């Protein structure tokens, strides 16, 4: 596969990886299972069990497993054929997916900040109007 097509696949495949990783580790729909996993990751004695449950609460950790799943399904390889291509593709997909998640998180923070600023401005405006 030509290099430019590999890059296109890399950036496109990272989108669903980021989406699945973010949704499971942050969104409300998975809050209860995530809280249960968080409790298990803090309370279980064996370290392997704690680490297993922790991966469902960390988007970076979880994205490795999601990327591995997508590599198995798509058989995507980068730069080399065989196991080296899978290994490079795996880490590249994780990195790009985490860049996407960082951008998304920053966007959400900006939107939240903007909403708080608007609400504060409205409260101040109401107080000024009430004093008149």
C-alpha cells in the first residue's frame, strides 16, 4: 500500500478508536460500570486484577486494547509487512487516537468555560438591572 494511503488509513482508523475509548472511559452511558471498575482497581489485592480494572477508567490505557482490536479486524499495517508493520501501526494508532481525544477534551473544556462565562455575565446583568 502506498505511504500516503497508509497515512490516510492511520488518521481514519484512529477516529473510531478515539471514539470508543473516550465513550467507555468518560461518557455518562458507561458511568456505572466505570465506577465499579474504579472501585475494583482501588480495592482488589492482586496487582494484576487492579491493573485490569484500571484500564477501563483510563482512555490512554484503554485505547491500546481498542487499537489492538481494530488491527485484528482490519489487518492494517504501516511501513513494513508482517509483525513489524502491525507493531508500528498499533503504536501509531494509539498516538493519533490520543491526540484526537486531547483535542476533544480541550474543545469540551472551552465550551464549558464559555457556558460558565455566559451564565456569570447573565447573573451580573440581572443584579445590575435589579439595582436600578
